[in-house]
């Protein structure tokens, strides 16, 4: 698996769909180059299948969601994934993920060491499925009103409702954040999620058990 670096400013200059990748494109927004380099190298060495890790420097700190959405718009690939600069890859993490997705599933949540598959904090999606989720939002990958949190939660609920979510516990991308359990959630994102939930995410999530799954 190859690695390519760019800045968010350079990303914004790309024409839609101009970054063409055979197979899998994993996007890694980052602010700390040392962490990103370590994470990307290990992911590359342990993927056990072709693809590209696109590490994008968010110097302006526009936020994870905005960077991922911009990368989604600028690229073409069968599979599109998202991961952070503090990820630690297990052996064959990508090969195992693709095997689990197969022909019938469209979103996979990696084993991040925290959510036990209930939430795709780091994930990979079939692009053709992801493009259908937010057509009214210029086919964004994540709902664009989020900044850092809850976008992955909403995406997971959409996949669960459609029956296309899968979790493979041996496909490991662990989030190595020593202060994670003490960090606060973005209050703006929490409010957006609550509003979206009250509207059943534009009517796309109707199962009561799913609406109560994530607070």
C-alpha cells in the first residue's frame, strides 16, 4: 500500500474526481506529522493488499469532517476509508476488512479498541453506497455540519438501518490516544447530532433501537 502526502490547501485545488485510485483509498487528516508518518508507515506495511493512504495536513485546522469530505469529492476509488493520525494497524488490517465486506456489505467499522464494533470510529465504505447518503449535500461522505465528532456515528446508523454494516474484530486500527477518555466532546457536534436524531436523520433511520443506540 502506497502513501501520498498533501496539504488541505493543495487538496482544495484539485478537480473533482481527479485523484483516481485502484481499489482502496484511506484518508488520514493530520496535524502532527510525526504521528501521521508513524501511523501511515505501519498501515502501509501491514495492509496486505494494494491501495493508497492519503495523508492530508490540516494546517488551517478546518476539522476532520471537512478534510474527509473534500478528499471524497476530489477522488475516485471503489473503497473509501477514513482514519486518524493516531491509529495503530494490526496485521492484514485492510485485507481482512475487504474480505469481511465482500459483495453484500457497504460499511465496515475497524476494531479501534473502544467501541467493539458498535461504531465505525475508523471505517471503510463502498463509494457507490456512500455517494447515495447525502445527495442534497453535494454527495459528501460525512454529513457536513459536523466538525470532529458524531459524523461517524450517523454514518454507522445509516448502514445499520440498511443492513449493510459489518464488523471484523481481527481487522484492527486501534486509536492510540492516551487522553481520549478524558477529552470532551465537541458541544456543537453533540447539538447537531441531537437535532439530526430528532429528525430521524432526514427520515433515513426509522428503527427505534437504532435511534436509541448512540446518545
